[in-house]
C-alpha cells in the first residue's frame, strides 16, 4: 500500500499525456438500429462511415464510434455535458426518448 501511495504522489511531477483525439468505441449487435438510435440521441447523422460495420459521430471534441460486433457485458457509461439541460431533455422527448434522469452538476 505504501508503494501505491508513493506512486500517487508522483502524478503531478510528470508531463501530461498529449492527446490528439478521444474516441469512445461502443460495440453493438444491430448496426442499423444503433445508427438510427444514436442519430436521434445526438440529433444528427453519423459524421463518418469509414468502412462496413462502423459509423462515427463527432460529439463535442470526441468521437463516438459505433461498431458491429459481439456485445459483452460491461459497466461503462457515456456522460455528456451540455449547455442547456432543459433544452436537451425536450429535444430528446421530441425524438422519442423518455429521459427519466438527467443529472445536473453545478459549474
């Protein structure tokens, strides 16, 4: 445990990672349904369809890649910060979503 704490104290002394892009990859079993679902969620068609079995959405400064494949259980979540939570809740309702819980955090 002591070694772990020693390593944690070093975090601020190293150079930060130089990230050019952030890509979230979501594997789905039905690409056509998922393409439609995420298009409604994001309010737009995919920005890229680089090859069969893959669609990509530019969301903020990140990419969300929807990929056809074997779906496995996971505990991931996709969290998006928006400017106007009320507006997004209404927009989601207009396209058929029933947002039960949108969390708002103070800035």
